[in-house]
C-alpha cells in the first residue's frame, strides 16, 4: 500500500467514524474520538514498553484479550516458521508473550526506536526501526517495522507486526546462497553468497 493510499483509507475511516456518531456538538464528538484514540494508543504503547522477558507475560495478561489475534510477519509460512517459530497467526495473550520471549532468545536487541505513532478510534499504527544481533552467529541487521493494532474495551484484540523478514531470517544464515530468477528479461543471479 502506498502512503497516498494509506492516507486516503485513513481519511475514509475518519469520515466513516464521524458519520456513525450520534448527533452531538462537534466539540463533544471530537473529544470522544480523541479520548478513544488516546486510550487505544496508550494500551499499545504500554505493551511495547513491557516486552522485556521479565515483563511481557504480565503485560500480555493485563493488556491482551483472551481471543486476541497476533499476526507475526505473515499469515502462515511453514518454511519461515522453521527459522522463526513465532511467525504466522496465533491467538491469545500467550501468543503475544511467546513471540517476544523467543525474539529475546534468538537476538540481542541493540535498538528499538519508534519514529511515528497514530491512532484513530480503536485502530493504532506504529512505525519505527530496530537493530538486532543474532545470538548464535552474531549477525547484525537493521529493519524498519510497522504495527497495526486494534484495541477494544482497553485490551488489544488484534496485533500485526511487519519487518524486513529477509534480513531477519538472513541473520541466522550460516552458509549457502540462492540462485534467483525474477523476470524473463533478467538473468539469474546469486544472493546470499559471502
């Protein structure tokens, strides 16, 4: 999705949200919407502030609905799941905590920076970058990330985390390369060779 399309969808969401509010003064409508947006953002930020191994299980129990969905990097990719077992779609607070507990086993987190955050009602979007070092091989990579979360009645009910999955999986590559052929006009080439 391009940034322009995202802005259009966000604008459309905002106008749809405003059209279903009961008749009330404009200031009251804005305040209620702003309150909901701020509350939703606060829940997601609270969770992200407590993802260290000694805190994440309590944070998930407190901030994640029992039937919440967590989508990590893709909906379902069995090959990637062999490399990063937390990937795919899972449910419940333990899906949230297990993901962050495993990330801490696989990588040393050298940096995690949020560069932008916004909320519209129950929907929250977070953008940023992180730098991880693989524990076993010491490979370092930096990746952008994005999060889409949905908060309902003070609990996260949906959380989708996206990153540069090629870079994260490559941080575990001990050896090997691929021969890739992308288009008819492009000759095959090798990636991953060191």
